[in-house]
C-alpha cells in the first residue's frame, strides 16, 4: 500500500517539477515534497509503523523516489538559471564593433586653416614666418611705426593699456619692427597673430581679431612688387583670379599708402549687400614702408626700401565663407565650427 503511495507521489512530483513555470513555483514544489515538513519526511515517519521486511522494501523505494525527485528538481533549477542568464546576456549585450559614443574627430578653426594656407604660400615665396608678443611696448606698437603721440589710434578708447605702461598690441605691425631689429636686410617676413582693440562688440566688431602682417625689405622695391604679391595671395585664397584696385590711403608707417580693394567675389562686381552695392570690398591697407620707420629700426632708407601690408584674417574668413556675424568665430559654438 505504501509502495503505491510512494510511486504515485514520485510521478506527481516529477510532473509538477517539469510543469513549473518559474523558479518560485519550483521552490514551492520542493518545500512541499522534499522539505523538512514535506510529504517525503511524513512518509518516512510513517514507515516506523511497518513490519521490518516491508519497511526495508519501502525504504529502498522511498530513497530511489527521493533521489529521482531531487535530480529532477536540480535539473529544472539549472534550466531556469540558464534562461535567466541568457535573458541578462541579451539585455546587456554590447556591440564592440560600434564606434565609441562621444568621441568625434576635431578640425582646425577656419581662421587657423586660412592662416596656414597663407603661411604655406609665403614660405614658398621665400618669406619667413615670425611671431611676436601680444603684450607690446608703446614703442613697438606706435613710436617705431611712425605713429605720432597725438594720433587718435593711441586714444584710450581703442587701446587696452596695462597698468605697467605696456599695452595689448592693436595690430600685428610691431612684429615688422622686431623683424627689422633682429634680421639684417634683405628681409621677407610675414607675422600672423592676434590683435586687440577696446571696441564694443557687434556683428562686425570684435575686441580680439586675427591679422597677418607682411613686409619685404630689399633694394628697389616698388608698388609693382607689392601688387604682384597681393594678387598672388588673393588668387590663392579665393582660388580664382581676383581683380584688385589701389586707392590712396593714409597710414603713418607707409608712404605712399594704399587701400587695396578687391572686386566683390560674391556678386562679381555687379553690386550686392556684402559690397554695399559698390562692387568692391575694402580688403587691406598696404604701401611702401615709410623711410622714418626704416630709420627708427636702424636701416638706411637711401639703401633699402620695401613694402608692407596688413591683412585681416578674420575679415578674409568671413568673405571666403560668407559669414555675416564676426562673433560666431570666437563663440566656441560646435554647430558653427563643425562646418569647417
Ligand atoms: Zn558684391
């Protein structure tokens, strides 16, 4: 009788184990059947009432049933664990071939790009690239460039004066002076860099901007040389022939001095908002170096002369790319910078 009970229990327990839908359900079966107060231990106690012969047979049977149920329970438990692991692996799967998020290749600022292009061009024409301090002396920024003490450029409204009497250079021209002081003629140099003016900032004015200064000192340098280099430069930058014109301009450090205009590259000279309908855009001041400037830097104007020009890199970048707000260039705005 007990033997039938045991084998029925075994069959039932095995069915319930294989039908369990969750580890919780499985555990409930284990407690109910194999637990300390479970059915098996109950039967085991009841066996004490059996005759010794019958007890031995039933005991064997009970052990076998217990082992079978425990084995089935372990296997089912492992199945649940394996499924849980697979679910987790699927959820946490990482594709190692995908590019890492957040890392993007950088690019050079458009002003740096145009500066490097111009440097390459002038180096190929035999010019040196010079650097100079951004904090300058009054002598290098003004006096040595023949800018008289009463000249409006010295007005405190345009210049950032420092408490020690020095200033933030208002143009890159002092590097010309430092070049002439350091290198004997003949001299061909350019000097790109930052310049500072105490301006209120708006769409076309910045307190910090980029210039590129150029100078050539030799014997018998003429306006024709100046024009040749300027046209070569502009052709390189705009990647096409550019029509230029010279207008007289007054700058203390050149004599004669010119404003060099280019025919508007946007409209081709027919007139547009960029050129204010004139067909021409004022691009750079230039001229033959004033003999006073040569003399102050220790050169004999009877033996040496030269040309100089100052190019606004910031304005050049704006014209090349049609940028209408100067503030974008120093904004650090990636939406703007990623276009270059
Ligand atoms: Zn135009």
